[in-house]
């Protein structure tokens, strides 16, 4: 485990509460594990990690997001989403493959929707040229995929595009 991932995981565990963990697991109906940290604590932890490890590169951000996501704990996965939200300007169309994997594995609106709204939409919205063409092709493929979270993301991206008079 990288130092940054260890910091995030340890902090989230320390912020957790067993009763909140059980309540969230029940509320979301998830098979993930839960630490019981609040959304505010998760966002604060990512903010503190950015201060502790300043200037993370694209590769470091994407590696950390994957490292956080790989353990089936809701707060770690939500932290990965917040990390990507906070660093969306670093992401490129090639990161859609990683995002696709996260979406396929999300199985919860609480994880998939912010990935769609706050990561995928702004990422695609700022692309142009060949990277945009490739991203649009990925969204078209997602729209036809059997995975409901990919289809939902494609619909959210398309909806945003229509609002901006963009039609992929």
C-alpha cells in the first residue's frame, strides 16, 4: 500500500463509527464493507491528503484512485471518486477505461452518479479533437452496454451535452 493510500485508509478508519457503518450498509443495501466515516470526513481526508502529498501527477492520482477502489470498502471507493473529482483537470480520454471499470464495479448510485456527473461529464466536456472523438465513441458504446451503470452514465453525459447544445 502506498503512503498516500495508507494515510487515507487509516484516517477513514479513525473517522469511522460502527453504528453509522451498519446504518449506511443497511440504507444502501450494499455488500461492500463500511467504516462509518461521514461524507464530510471523506472529503476532508482527500483534502488533507492533497496537502500532505502536494503536486500529485496524473499517474499518481490515477494509481491512488485505483489503489483505493481495489478494496471493497464504501468509504475508500468514495474517496477514490472524490480524488478524481478534485483532479479532473488532470484526466484524459484514456482514463475512461479506468472509469468504466469503476462504474462496472460500483453497483451503487452513491458511487456511480458522482463518477458520471462530477468526473466523466466534465472530463468529456473539456476534450476536443481526436480525444473527444474517442471519448464520444466510448460513451456511445456505454449507451449500448448491458451494464446499467454504464448506460446511466452515458445518459447523464448525453443529457449534459444537450444542455450545452452538444450532441455526440
